[in-house]
């Protein structure tokens, strides 16, 4: 199986959920501002961020560019896209 590293850094408290390619829940919960979190699994990942402007995401060392919907601060995206 091809494992790939996903890294998140939090500048604000944020609820997150990360699912792997099979739909397995790798993490669900709140992470605190000032913390980091890394996870390895089977991509692509589905990532949901409750406070998207408070989280930076990297996949295999590259910054992930994700967008929020107008008027919303939550984001849902796949990595790699």
C-alpha cells in the first residue's frame, strides 16, 4: 500500500475530520491553536476543517491550496486533488 504523509498546523482551534481512500476515519476531533498534527495512511484523503483559516495543510512536503465557500469558514477537500 502507498502511504503518504499529511501534516496540519493550527493557528486557531479547529474541528477536523480526516478520512482515507477507503473511507476509514483516521481522525475526528478538535485540535488546539499552536499544535501540529501529522497522519499517514492511504490517499486520497478527505479533509474537513471547521475553522479553515486557522489551519495550514501540507501533503508530502507541499502546501495544499484549498478554498472555502463564500461566506463560510469551513472547508472540505481531497488531498491529493
